[in-house]
């Protein structure tokens, strides 16, 4: 009797453990209208809405699934990184183009200011007094344009650095 009980328990455990590999989940609505989910059959008076059958996966299947998910995640990350690098490259090109426009505008303003100052210097003293304010305004506009151009160049350089860093990071990840 002492040996039969452990053997019986072992057999029951074996049967129960194999029964957990597959199963069904029953979704039903009881008489009060409450939706229930259970792994047991629905009561006779319940209205069964759905029976979901499932099989538990083996460790090998789980490992394969995890590996696929990891590969998908890595592929998604690489794609996102490539898209980000492309965005950074486009941003660098846009900021470089804007910086070039600002620089060209600053050069035009500086030339206009120089030309005005030359004309201003050639005028008689009485005329110079009248044009002094205009000369200052033009010189100030030229300086502001130069400052904007310098700021745009700085932004372009920063965008280029972000692009280069992202490219280098992606190359490191790919290795």
C-alpha cells in the first residue's frame, strides 16, 4: 500500500501535466448576462459565445519564436535607424542650403553697406549729417545678416555632426 500510493500520485501527476499541454477556453454568458472565461465546460443554462482552442508550445518552439521576434525587432530597429539617418542627412542638406542663402544675403547687405558708405564719404559735410542715420541702419542690417548667417552655419554644422554620429552608430550596431 505504501508503494502503491506514490506510484498512483506519480501517474496522476503525469496525466495532469500532459493535460496542460493543450486545452480550451470557453467564453459564455450566464443567466445574469455576465460574460465568463473558463477552462472548464460552460454550465448547461449558459449561452456559449466562443470556444478557443490552444496548444502550449514546446521549449524549442518558444525559443524559435523568441529568436524570430528578436530578429524582427532588430530589423525594425535597423530600418528606423536608417530612416533616422536619412532624415538627418536631409536636415543637414536643408540647413546647409539655408546657411548658404543667409551667407549670400549677408554678403549682399555688406556690399550694399560698403557702397552706401563710399557714397556717404564722398558727400559734403552737410549732406553727411543727413545720411548718418541711414548709414548706421544699413551697417546694422549688414551685421544682423552676418550674425544670422553665422547662426545658420552653426546649425548646419550641428546637423552634419548629428548625421555623421548616427551613421557611425549604425555601422557599430551592424557589426
